[in-house]
C-alpha cells in the first residue's frame, strides 16, 4: 500500500476513534445504541446511514447482546474478517488497498443495507465508483424485477420490486423521468415478471386503467434501444410523435439481438379472478372485444427483441376453464417478432388471428378507451371510470393553467 493510501486509512480510523471517545460521555470505553449512532453518523463514511442501518450495524458488533459496543470490539470484529492485522488499533497498516474504499470496513450485511437505501432513493451514481462496488450492487439489482400492475385506482400505478434487494419503486402515470430511467435498465441481465391483477368486470374503468398501464409499460420497453430519446405523447414538456413510438417500429426492420426475458402472471385481486362462475370474464364483449385475459396480452404483441416469453395461469380453475389458443399464438407471435415484421410471421397466417395485432387495431383500442375516460358512455359512470375522468380533467386544467 502506498504512503498516501496508508495515511488515508490511518486518518479514517483516527477519526472514528476520536468520535467514539467523544460520544463516550461516561468514560467507560463503550457506547450504547444512541451514542453508537451519533459516533458512526459523525464519520465521513457513515453520515448517509439511516437509523435502521445503524441499528443493524450495532447488533452486528454487539455479539454478546450486552447493549454496548466498545472501540476495541469494533476493531476486533474487523480483525475476524481479516480487515485488520491486530485486535488493537495500530498506527501502521500493511493491508492492501480495497476496491471498496471505506465500504470495506462494513461487513457484507451492512453494505447490503447501504446499497438498498441508495437504490431505493434512485441514486445509482455509486455504480460508477469501482468495479467491486458495481458488481456488489448490480449482481443483486439486475436479477429479477417483479412488476405489479393493479386495476384499482388507489393502488400504485406501476410498482416494481427487486427480488434480491429489498427495494421497490413506484412509478406514477406521469412520472416521465422515471419511465425514461427505466428504459435504461440493462434488460439482457434482468428477468421481468409482470403480475397483472384481474379487473372487476362490473367496473369497466378497472380494465381501461389496466390497459393504460400495460400499454405504457410496453411502450417503454420498445424504446430500450434508444432510451435517451424516450418520449411520451402525454408529457407536455417533450416533443412527441403523432402516434406512440411503437406504432411504426415495423418500418425499421428486425433487430439483431433478443434480450428481453419476460413472464406474465395472471393474478387474482381482492377476490376477483379472470373467470366468474366458470365463465371467462369479458368486460367489453358488447363493444366487440374479447376475453379480458386475452385483451391484456395484446400490448405485449408490440414487443421485439424478446428471447423468452411465457404466460403463467394464476389458478387451476383458469387453466381448465379458459381457452389458451390465443395466449399460445401471442407467445409465438412475440417470439417471432411478428409486429416488427409487419405481421407476416407464419403464426399470423391463421385467419382467426391475422388482424389481431395490426397496429391500427391496437390504436383503435387506445382511442376507444381514451374516449371512455374523457367523455364516458355510461349514464352513471362506474367508480374507477369516474375517478379516472376526474383526474384527467384536473390534469387538463393544470396543463392549460401552466401553459398560459
């Protein structure tokens, strides 16, 4: 280790020892939890830790559960991890420089709490500090994303949970920056599990809300090749095309590498399933639309670069009662990039499906549901549709006010 590195490491321990002594009001050479928190938070590497992380750190060092931690115990604990060469504090160190920097002084359990807090706050700049820190975080972060799409107005618009880190992100309908950041995820390293919760067929707004969420998610996934140009036609602060970005992707030709791996899980929600009394639900059957569980698969047919796609049935009853012909067709269509190749895939030659995922038909559904939200076709709008219409009116007034 160089002289400058030795001096920096030595300075850190001197700082920490001084903070311990300063917090030790009783002079007994040991700190209770409140004093320990103050000492660690006063250090240059501990100032960003929250109370939960500090308490976890305290419990890690207080092996005997005495309710106190001494500086010597602190040092000895590191010695057991081969971080220090002596149990007592030494003015000279011979350890090699760590690619973790000062984070090497924390055990992996504590580092995990720190990473979770940083990722939860959306701060990923630390990934650029070193290869060791990048892999310590990224190997956990970029594993499996569980994406939850609820049909009810009160639930999060889109909720994403990381499987190996105890963090989640909630994305609102108009969180344009978050959608843009989501488009930058390295999807070749991530498994996507999309949980779609069944809408109540007696509340048509729930299906419309679910359609909006799925369409927004697939629109974002269609921009991952050029994520910095991600735009949203509802965002007044961005210029946008006259149609969604995915509507003319077929003109660009097939893309070379499949990277997206996705599973669709059809779930119950508050006792509501995709079937009722043995019959598959169809909220908009009077408007010429199909079964709900088939309709929610349509936006995914816009995707390209998909290397794995599967549909998981939520209940055994649904496996038996539903006709999975279209689901199987949609899976094959997506895997063969049918939308990108102008719907000319071999699976699209079946007369029963040949028009089902043409861009115009998908746009028709988008336009139909927009009309329902903006104007409504019910004398007494159902609850979710009323809430969506009111929210849209408020947003429209807000936009006009701030543009004036």
